[in-house]
């Protein structure tokens, strides 16, 4: 039997949360690999420093967790949400360019599982900072930090279509220490990722 823990508490878990803290679903599988290749092509890879992810708190909808909370309590609440969340198998939808920006993202073919998770996190007891934007589940292909997009680059990005599936098995909490450097503070495995007693490979 493979001994895989349901969660991995990182060293110094009780340190205060940072002002820029994000709760994300890490993406894996062929679809995620394709995103990384596109990011490299458009200068948004930063030597692999940025994970391929979907932010479920810290950006749109819910802002970052309020930094005056006990970090351990926040992580325990997220553990509870992860424990009742099945692994998500999904595909990307069309590319969206956020209004008045050079941010290009992939939408979701079926956003419902991500919206459901976002709503359950909002009811978890964790306090979040306000966000001016409604929740739009997305995966970033190219960010504003890269600079202005040329008309040719815009055309290329808007024409991208990824048919390959991806999966979400982990709920992670990252703190931005100085973009693009991130610090992983906590990681939980979604419900069906963890083997139950008596299961074997």
C-alpha cells in the first residue's frame, strides 16, 4: 500500500499570512503541459516559477485571506473543504482578454465545479479581503507584467484552443514574496486523491 498523507503541513505553518496570499487549484495532465508551452512562447513562464493553476481565492470573487488570522486555522478550514471535494477533471474553454488589459486567460468549458469550490471556501469560516471583481474561473496564459501585446500576439493568443484534458488534485496556498517568486505555505489533497485504508496499488 502506498502511504500518502491527506495533507502536508509545511514548516513554520504558524507564520502570519502575507498580504498577497492565494488559494489555488494546481493543474496537472496534458492540458496543463500545453499551458506551460504557451506561456514560454509568450514570455510568461519565468523559468517555471509560476505554477499552472486556477485561483479560487485571492483574485476575483474572494480576495486574499485576511492577514490578521491565525494561519493554522486558515489551513485547517481549507483542509476540511478539500476533504469533501472530489478530484476535478476538466477542459479549457475559449481564451478571454480581460477588459482594458493585456491579460489573456483560458476560461473553463464547465465552470460549475470551480464556482462550487469557490462558494464553499467562502463559507469555510476564513475571512477574506474584498475583491472588486466577480469570480471568473480562469488559467492565465499571459499577464500584464509582460508588457503590451502586439496585434499579432493578440491574434495568436485569441486563436488558442486546447482540447486536452487537465485534472486538479491539490488545493495549495501560495504567498507572493516578490513576483514571480512564490512561497508554498500549505497544500491539501482533494478527497479521492487519498487512498483509503486497505487500498493497495
